[in-house]
């Protein structure tokens, strides 16, 4: 089985020997791939609508790993199996990811790792995950078919973490390590985009100040990398 570049990046962040739950598992590609590679012990594949659930169930039951995959028709992590120690939330918006997590905080007691692929609101997600006592320990920024992704792994922390605005915007691990050329390409484009917005003479003083602050932050990060 082969995975897309996006799902492969998610797979690479799963701890070896994990017992995972894949929320919004689609055709259960990720769990089946990880089981095929003998990377995980078991999986719970979750969908919240009958149609996608049926397609997922068909894929799992036609595989050689049906006994290692628990099929779940449920909302997010509401019915999370007790043995799950790693949750995957990929291919959805940052606010939805946070809602899924916050709706059932009691289910996180045994969850040591959360791997996310958020379409948007990544700064908010990083800040809120820190407040929930999950530290961002690994991230990979890349383009896949012209779309920018930033796949992130959060590990359970003894207490809450307060990230700075720069850490939330760019990602704390990207600030410490070389994030790669795709990261620089993306933020160079953002610098140009906000620079163009600043040419608008009708901007409010607050908007102008916000954009100028953002452009300065981007320039500093690009200079460092």
C-alpha cells in the first residue's frame, strides 16, 4: 500500500508500537498502512457518518488486518477505546480539531500523542494544545500538489505550555531547526502578499500596524533561516 505525501508525513510521526485512533479515517488507509508496516499494535478507525463508515468498514474487512482494527461510528473521540494512546486528526480545520478534543477531555487521560494535519488556524491550534498540556515536539512543513501542509506531533506534557506569538505563528520547532525550502517559499509568498496589502492607502491604522508587525516577523524568521 502507498500513501499520499500528506498521509506519509502523518504516518512518520506515529510512535512505534502505538495503539492509534484515526478520526475521520476515510478508507482506513493510514491504519492499514501502519499495520502493514508493523509500526503499530492496533487501531480504531472512526467515521461519524454512515456512508463514509460503510466505505471504511469495507476496506478494513477486505484486508488482512480486520481483527486489529476496531470500527467506530461515532463523533470524534466520544467513543475512544480505552487502550488508545495516540490520536490522529488529519485533513480538517484547526477549530474542528480543537472542538473534537475539547468536547471529550476525559478521553485524553491515556492519550500520550496527538498528530494533526490542520488545513487552517494552525497558530490557534498550537496555542490551545499548549494550554491543554500538549507540547509540539515535531513538525514537517511541505507542499503536496500545490497545497501547503504543516503536519504536527504533540506529546503529553506534565503541565500547560505558553507559546509566544511567534512560536504559534511559525511553529516552535521550525524556529529552532531548519524547516526546509518549502517553509521559506511559503513565508516569502506571505511576505509579498502582506506587502501588497500595505500599499492600500485605505487601510485602517490598526490593520496597517498589524500587517507591518507581521511582515517584520516574517522577515526576521526568513533572515534566520
